[in-house]
């Protein structure tokens, strides 16, 4: 929805707060150039994620779904000197593009892209990387519940588990929906709603990405 009031407000905010530098713009271009899905977060969402990482003083972060590295760079920029981010990407071709973007951002020392199955990689994280402080999931929605269950075992108290795309234009309200992604994110909402190990806030969002939302769960 390029011309909607929500998009126009997002564009105004990006401009007014100078949210997207040339590197972030180049990453958007690289998404288009490499025929990747246009699923990168918006700059407004990027700044929000960056703030979350700063607020919890995140030193060890995990991202599931690197794509071209747009959100990866936002999270990487929130890391302090000894911080690390491991970003997991299923596609080796996307990971190669992301690594180049991370290099251009000057973040290669702190940010590592690992390719393969996310659950396998989560299960193989080095003990000295754990417990993590923040996990951002923004990949195939069908495995969100498994990622969450794994995160419960490997985050510190106070760690944030953030999941993108949990509203799906409100499609989650339709009991008869055939939208597979809405069905699985609804399962994710049911999972976190019923879990006593986390405190959760759902942020419904509008903007350049349309109408969707973020789930923020804090490990108790
Ligand atoms: C889809 C995935 C995303 O991560 C996103 O932000 C928007 C849409 C999708 O698979 O449809
Ligand atoms: Mg997303």
C-alpha cells in the first residue's frame, strides 16, 4: 500500500528522524536486485527493534531469517563492543548477499550469518553464546512455535523473544481462513498466550508493510 496514509506517515517519520542511511537503502536495493521477497522490516520497525535491543542491553542476539540483512544491520548496530549476533538464513544465496551487506556495514566482527535449518542451528549454539538476550524471529512462520519452545530453554531471565507478522492484516480473526501463514501465527499467539514462563505484549502495526504486528515476549 504505497500511497496509504499509513505508508505516507511511515515515509514522513523515516524522513523526519533520518531513519534510513545510504547503507540501509542499498540493502533494500539488493533485495530487489536479487529477486528476494520484499519482506524486510520497515525502517520504523528497524529503529524499534534497535531500541528494544538497547533497552535490554543485548549482548547476545539471535535472528531467524536474515534475508538480505536489513534487520540484521539494525540489530547489529545496537550491539555494544563485546556483543554478538548470530543470524540464521535457510538460503545460502540470500546469506551470501547478507554477508556482503554486513561487511559493508562494518559489522562482520560481531555479526555472523549461519545457513541451514534454524532449529538445528539453534540446537548447536555454543554454550558460551548462551543464554541469549534477544531473539528475533522473522522467517518461515510454520516453525515459530518450535523456535519459541527452544528459546524458552536458552534465554536469560528478562530476555526478549520478538516475532514478526503475527497479525496478518487481521486474517488471524477468521476461523475459516485458508491463509496458512495466518493459521500458524495464530497457533503462535495461542502458544505464547498460554505460557506462564513469559510476559507478552502484542504490538499491532500499520505502515509501509501494511497491517501486521509484532509479538514481544519477555522470559520470566
Ligand atoms: C511475509 C513474511 C514476512 O516476514 C513479512 O514481514 C511479511 C510477509 C510473508 O511470508 O508473507
Ligand atoms: Mg517479517
